[in-house]
């Protein structure tokens, strides 16, 4: 089944390299998420109520009405918009929110809901459920609200010397998805750019003037760095932006 937010669909007959990056997500019902939006300020918008399946299972089992959430899924477009506004958000394809591994909490409201006296208590409680704060010092400061899901595998990804859990999150994302952008060929890139309406030339694997201009246009649109070359960052961003989101 294709995720309702997806712009594309995957055919079982396609070559795996053409699938670019299938991202499996689960949708949470409105009754399962206490958010800061909606008429009663207790709902999450439809576009945001998606998590990676294991994260969704954990959220349902352990968090649910015990926490108040301000953000969950972030699309490529919303990441780009935040980047353009200078909000310090990760570029598209580099955020845990893009893959359904991250949530943002309304920390003060959640602490009141849980009757917790300190941010450290909140972080330890969240970690016991598999959700680790971006910060490891338990301070009320930058990104104190951002939590990443590692389940029982935090020790596999987050290392003792890491000051932030974002390093472990990037290791986990790369482990699960990097094969999709690493194996992207010139033909794959041309197919992806065609999907996005940025290329209408031959799918021949030859990066000539037309293909190079399409790459530049993509880099310019997605703030990658306008080089005209298919470097690793461009491949990763292109794989993510042209990916399929699959609802399970």
C-alpha cells in the first residue's frame, strides 16, 4: 500500500535501484497523540502523525497520552522550508523527523503531565522507553525538546564520547538507508530528476549538458550546493526527495 503523503508509487516489477529509497511508516490515530495543535490544542495535524513502525509501536505502548508532542514526521518540503527560514533544521534527508525516528516534545507540559521535577528525570524516563534526548546533559537549552528513537539498540548507535544523540541517529539512518544513495547510478539520477519534473532528456547514464543543468537546478532548489556533479550529498538528497513513503 502506498503512503497517502507519497507523490509516487512503487511497482513490484521495477528494478530495485529505481525505487530510490522506500521509507516505511505507520500512521498514528488522532486519539493516540496528544499534541499542541487542533481546535482544542491537543491534536497533531494529519501530515505529522507518522513514525517508523518500531517507533510507532513504542509510542503507542509507552508514551501516547503521557506526553505532549509538538512535531513528528517532517516532509522534505517542510525541512527545506525550515532551512530557508534559518531555523537551524537539518537539510532534507538528514533529519530523524524525515525518517520517522524523531519526535519533539512540549517539555514543560510533558513534565507537568508526568509530575516530573527535572529535565533529567524526563530524559531518564524517556530513555527507559527507548527515546533519547538530542542533548545528553539534561539542560533546558537548544534542542532540549528533540527525542530520537533507538529502542533497545541505543548502545549500538550512541557512543560514550557523543555529546549529542544525533551522531548515533545518523549512524542508524546510514546503516538502514545509505545503500540507496550509495548505489545511485547516473541513470538512476536521471530517472529521479525525471520523476521530479526537472529533466526530460534521455535516460542514458551520460551526464552531459542537459543532465548537468538538471542536477544544478535540483541542487539550487534543495540548497545542496550548486556544483553540477553527483556528489554524495546530492545523491542522498535526491534519493530522499524522490523516495516512496510506504504505509504499513
